[in-house]
C-alpha cells in the first residue's frame, strides 16, 4: 500500500516547436518539476526543477518563449536524463508514494522516454490525474487547464507558467484543495 500522507507532484517540460516537429527531432523532457505535498497540512516542500540536457533534440525559440528554458541554460546546468531519474529516485523514493500530475501528458511522456532511453520507470502505479480530479470535485462539465483551475479557485499563479518547478507547486495547491473538498 502506498503512503498517501505525502504525494509527489510532477510537472514535465519538453522540447517543442511551433507546428510540425522538425525532421530528426523528438519531444524530449528538459525539466522535471517536483513538489512534495503534505496532504494533512497542505505544506509544499522539496520543490525543485531538475534541468535535463536534451540528447535527441534542441530547444527551439518557440520552446524558450513558452518555458523560458534555453539550450544554453540546459548545456550549462542540465544533466543527462538517466542522471535526472537517479536524482528523482534518490531524493523522493517515488515508488513508495502516490504521485500526481496535471493531465495524462506527464505520465505518458515519462513512460515513453524511460522506455526510449532504456531507463527503469521510477514511479509507482498509484497516480492521480489532478486535471480529472479537479473537474470532478468542482463539478465541471469538462476539465480545464492548470491556469484555469487556479483562476476558478482564486489562487494566484506562482512563478512562471510552463516551468516545471513552478507548475508542480501550483498543481500541489490545486490537489490540496481537491483533497480537502472531496
């Protein structure tokens, strides 16, 4: 049984382009944003972003405009994907906890990239899709984006939207509201 007194929130950022993916490039994770939510108190801790050097793509101007992440930043401060997963395992013990993300993209992307790089998938099977949970808890006819959920809850966006480190913290706030209001 997974422990649910603390939930790991993950938000990924990946290489992206305006329009079609250029020949020879693939969507690749460039940041793993993480937060740890104490479900009883709502305290958010261990908030960090692990920057990852893309190995099969480059950061486009569109991607930088969206995320503020540059290729230069990743070249200087990023680690290899395998190292990022090791850091995630060492610092969060993710297989012991329930984890959450906003929507299905992050879980699918993480599984796909782990398989592509031959890295063991680090997360447990207990996953909360906060996008669906929020829509259900709030009684919405269709799910809304993270920014929309924050707006509905009158919670100000903290940090930069589309930065994993900041979005993970914002998602944790939405998840905490959902857990309190179920």
